[in-house]
């Protein structure tokens, strides 16, 4: 996970080739990363050095519920050829500059930080 890149946070996550990426992120990836209210998890395929953005797991501020925001088409896992993923998380307190504070939601701030 992003807060401790030197620790061995490796786990094998299975997927059904007929499962959509969004379903896999909500049902499998979200089952691995810690549930933190009001947090956005960024999910990449690859690793920290060689990564491609897949999407975001967006946590509700009041409950443990999450939603998925993809940056690509919601394809079947069998078509994506994902071998490994890397996850990083963001909280509202991570953003202190005016560049980010003018954006109304945490997801928008994270998108600006990650996607430029």
C-alpha cells in the first residue's frame, strides 16, 4: 500500500474472467485495502514504478460504503491482462494548497494530483 512502499504488502487476488473491472474493484480490491471513511483509494495496474491508472474507490464520509470511478471502459477482467495492482490512498488533509482547495470534492483533488 502507498503509505509503506517498502513493506511486503503482497497478496494474490483472484478474479473471474467474466467479472467486470468495477465489480472486481468493489468486491475484491475493497476486501483487501483498509476501509477508511472519507478516503479515496487510487488503483493502478502494475507497480509503483510501472503503473497505469484503472480508477478510484471513493469512500463515503459517514458510512463504510464505497463507490467506483473508472478512468477506462468497464471491461471483463479476462480481457484486461492485469498481472498486478498498486493502491494508494488520499485524505482531505493531504491537500493544503489553494490549487487543490478550490476544488469541491476530494475525488476532484485526487484526480488533479494523479492525472494532472
